[in-house]
């Protein structure tokens, strides 16, 4: 077979439309057979245009026969290898040109992580991301570059997912990583949840969400372990009281050391669905099993310290609800009852203002 393939400079308007047809033109012995021969190119490479001419396929071939033909499998495999080779060469020899390609077609190429396990390693090296060390939302950092910049003692690739770049870049989960100068991948494309669920590691380094499970910085924070254990014990009673107030909304309340400026944050179970993915699926009309997050509180924040010494149960109830709803907002979500949240927040602000006047 003969192949003539090329990469367009701009993405077509229907690249993400489900009903639109993509693929290359198929010829058999220089006789035109069909447009959009989808079986010759996998879906994650649907942006590729071109012509394939085969001398072994029959002239009366149909789309049904294409699905079962061994010759088509050989052609498909050869095309994929050739395209990935072209992208690898562009990524290493002409970085600016590759980043231009990535801006147009990067989200489509990411789909290959879950669709083409045979080429998953090659595709993963072609991925580009925004990180906490890059300016703006430009996706320009590869996994290899991230690994090369990892700190001494770091053995994981950290990432955070969100529905927008600003939500990812301002996530409260990043606070400890900024203090420790640890780079974090900012994943804000919808397909990124699909990518990280199908790519558990890269180059032997495990991919870890900073918004799931307990924080583990390994050797980087080993010297702070005793202090953390002490603070956890000191706030044990407050944690229990807040858990009692929010029993219907959270599975657990615990002290955290991932926060520096924020009073609280929400965390998903380590092996559970991320909060961002759950919100995306619900927005798409999917039936998602309801799950309750974990609320983590910052023992060094003034609000939390004040709650520890408070004996007013109603005040503790109100502040617990405010902390939870604030954590929901910080995750890019919406409180169950926004009007009630605003009313409660205004009420607490009036009380604080009244206290200040008395002083």
C-alpha cells in the first residue's frame, strides 16, 4: 500500500462532533473507493488527512469488510506508527511547531492514552501540560521534562484536575506544594480525567492526584512528621465535633497539613472518583452513585483555632457549614443551597462586626 498523510494546521469546526465522519480517502489500485475510511485511522488520530492506495484490497470492498480485513489491520498499524513517528520528530526537532500542533489537536491526541494501549508509552511522551512552574495556561511541559525537574526525594508525579485553568491554578491543594517548591501538573481539559485514569505511571513514577487520599510527600516532609502527629492529637476533639455537625455531608473530618492559607478543603477517597470527575458526569446527565467527600481542616488557620476554643454549639454548627460550602466553592462546585450559604455567611459577619464594636 502507499500512504500520503499530512497534519492540518488548524482544527476543523466539527472535530469534536460525535456524528461527523473522519478518516482518510481509500483507493484500491488507484480507483477511488470511499471518503472517510475510519477503520484505517484510529479515532484519536482523526485530525490526520490524506490518501491510502492499496493493491491487495478488492475493488468491491465495503465498510463492513474493512472492519474484518487483516490487510486493513496491517495498514492501520503502519499508519499509526508513521504518524506517531512524525510527531516524535517534530516534538524533538521543532518545539515551537509542535506546540502549535498541540494547541490545535492536543486534546484529541490525549484520547489515545485510553484507546491505544499498544502505543500508550509513545503517546504519553507526546503529551504536554501546564504546570505550576509555567506562565499562563499554555501547555508546554512534557512528562520527561517534569521528571527531570523533580526535587531530591520526590518519587511521584503530582497533578490536580479542574474544569478550568484558573480553578486548577488556584486550588487550595497546591498550597503546601508551593511552599515546598514542588511542581504540580495543572489538568483542566475534560479529557484529562480519562488520561490519568488510564495512565497510572510514567517512567516508573506514579501519577498521584493531590486532591485524593491523604497527603504523602515522602522524604521531602519526613522531618515534620512528629509535629503533625502532635497537632492531630490536639485537634482530635474539634474534629469529632465538626464531624458530628456535618455527618450527612462528609464521610470523615481530619486535620491536614496540605493547606497554608485556606481553613479547609475537600478530598476524595484515594481509590474513589475525583470530585471534579463526579461533577462532570452529573453535568452530562449521568447517574453517578452519590459519595460524600472528606473535609480536611487547617490547624494553623485563625478560624480553626477560634473554633477549637469555642463552647457555643450553634456557632460551631454554623461555622462548620460555612467551612464546608467554602471548600465546595474552592473546588469549583456550587453549594447545595447557595442562598442559605450567603444568608449564613452574612449572619456570621454581622456577629463578628458586633463583637468588634463591643471591643
